[in-house]
C-alpha cells in the first residue's frame, strides 16, 4: 500500500478484482478509504467482502453508475473508446478526478534501450490492443466529459490522469517478464 495517496472516498474502481484493480483496492482499504467496486460480477466474488459492489458491463450497461457521487474514479479495465464513452455517459454526476489505467502499448514503436516519455508518439488506427488503448485515452479526455463534470467548488472540469504501465504484478500473467517466459 505504500506510495498510494487516495481520497477519503474512492469509487468506483472499475474492474477491481483482477490485475491492477485488486492491488489498488487493497491499498485503499489499508489506508481506511471507502471504496466501491464496479464490475461484471464474474470474478473475485470472495475478494473484499465488505466493499460495496455495483454490477455493470463495459460493453453493454453501465447504468449502475447513474446518480452515484464519487470523489474519484479509477478505471482499470477500459480498453476501447466505446467502453470509455459508455462509462463517462453513465457518470452523470460530478466526478472531480478520473484515473484511466492505460498501457505503454499505446506507443507507436519500441526502440531498444529507449525510455518513453508521455509525449512519445502513440499508435495510430483502431485495430489491436495498443491503438485501442490510445483511442480510449483520447476518449476519456474529451472536452464534453471534462466540462460536464465541473467541480462546483473550484469551477474546474474533471481532472483526468492516464497512466501508462508496462506491467502490473510479476507472476499474475500481466508483467512483461511473464510474457517473455512463455
């Protein structure tokens, strides 16, 4: 849990029972943060039994978010711009902060030994994991979402953070080193 500074009320963590999501939820609970999960209810039913859960499907129905108020949203599982659009449309109440967990796969190329900055070119097109995540990053930063979720205290639109991780957790099948071993 070290290194995470989370608001006193976090919710929802979209996903929250697999990959990075479960680590975020665990860290939040260790800090005494109130957390809500939103997922399809297909995985991790035994994880975090005291945490409220909303059921939604990124590819179909995200209406469980309607009318809810959250200090922050952490989106661990958005993959396509359509999923992001469906989610932000359902977030019809003020949301001061939206964190989108992206991937270094959004970068257009990977030269050996080069460290990638946020400003590095992203993949073009709409096919494949990297380009889809790049389009999802763009979708979460659309002006309408930012403006519609204006903080009444400051007048600012929602703050959006897109984090590009290169792996999640060694041994859980998502780390680059896990893929290189197979």
